[in-house]
């Protein structure tokens, strides 16, 4: 699978021990890309922090030169003591994930969803026992449409030892958004459609494909 480096954008591997340097910026990209209320970042902070400690967690981010003029949000990751951003740069994209496991809420939801549509125990095992979960993938709206999302996804999955990758994404009419186009372009297929996670009324799709890409 070929990927490219879009212009001056650079990719960094994220380190869980440096999270205080990049997590606020990553959450800012997340709420902006998903068009969530600003307070969502604070709500999600503890959850994303907890994910960092899951075995096999890995994350990547893209950094782009800071635009001229003031940057009024959290995305400016440059600090004198910040080893991942020695020049004035903003975080423009984030992707992370970890191996799925039976103790995880998402895995339990997946198993229940598969059972509901009639899969046998054996079939559920085949799908849900051994995979890498692509948990988050977001590109700031000002940086979308340049291939950064694809670059993040392919870099994140490069070298993942699991036999497949699974993800969930909101259903949208006609699969007409960048997330769906990206996943279909990279060969993701349906695992579950019109799926409801407990506590969330929105319909989601769970998609997957074998690894390596
Ligand atoms: C989904 C998302 C991560 C995709 O990131 P992206 O950088 O916008 O998308 P891609 O990397 O797929 O870029 C594809 C676009 O770049 C263009 N492009 C230009 N050069 C390219 C290249 N070398 N390779 C790939 N695409 C390229 C493509 O033509 C395509 O344009 P189009 O979408 O208008 O058809 C991003 O749009 C996003 O954050 N969306 C909101 C949040 C979200 O839905 N997240 C996923 C939830 S599961």
C-alpha cells in the first residue's frame, strides 16, 4: 500500500509518557473534526488517558507548520520543552488504537451485536478474539482532503501483529463522507451495520479488513 507525505506535514509516533504534550491538541482536533461541543474534550480526556495504558497501544499524529496569525486553540504544540514539536507547528491529525480484548466495553458490545444478528459462538470468536481496534482517527477540517487521514491510518497499522483491524464509524446516508470513502478505498468491509452502542442512539457501522493492508 503506497502512501505519501502531503507537503510539509510530518508524522510523529506518539509516546504515552509524553501525553501531556500532545493530548490537549489531539482532543481539540477530535472535537473540531467531529463537530462536537467544546466541553467534549474535557469529558473524553480521562478515557483517552486510560486507553494509553492498554497493552499494545500505539498512536501517530501529523504536525503541520503553524498558520500565520494567532492560533486560538489548543493545537499549537510547540513548547520549548516539547521534543515532538521543536518548530511552531500545529497538530493536524491523530490516530490511535490497541489490540481488542474481552474485558473491553467495545469488544463486549461487538460480541453482543454479532449475537443479536445470529452469529454462532464460533463465528463470534473468529471475528472478536484477535484484532487491532482503530479507536480514533481524526484530521482537522482545515487539513482534510490532502490524504493525511490515509497516511495516518496506513502508518498506524504498519507492523501491527494482529490478523485484522476493526473500527466503528457513524452511519451516514449513502456512505457519503470522507471517513467512509477512506475506509472503502482501503478495502474495509462490513462487519455490522446499523449497530447501536449502549447509551448512544446513533447508528454505527463496524467495519474491518485483514492485515497487513
Ligand atoms: C475521516 C478523516 C480522518 C479522513 O481524513 P482526510 O485527510 O480528510 O481524508 P483522506 O486521507 O482520505 O484524504 C482523502 C481526500 O484527499 C484527497 N487526496 C489528495 N491527495 C491524496 C493522496 N495522495 N492520497 C489520498 N488522498 C488524497 C483525495 O482526493 C480525497 O478527497 P475527497 O475526500 O474529497 O474525495 C477526516 O475527514 C476526519 O477527521 N473526518 C471527521 C472525523 C471522522 O469522521 N473521523 C472518523 C470517525 S470513525
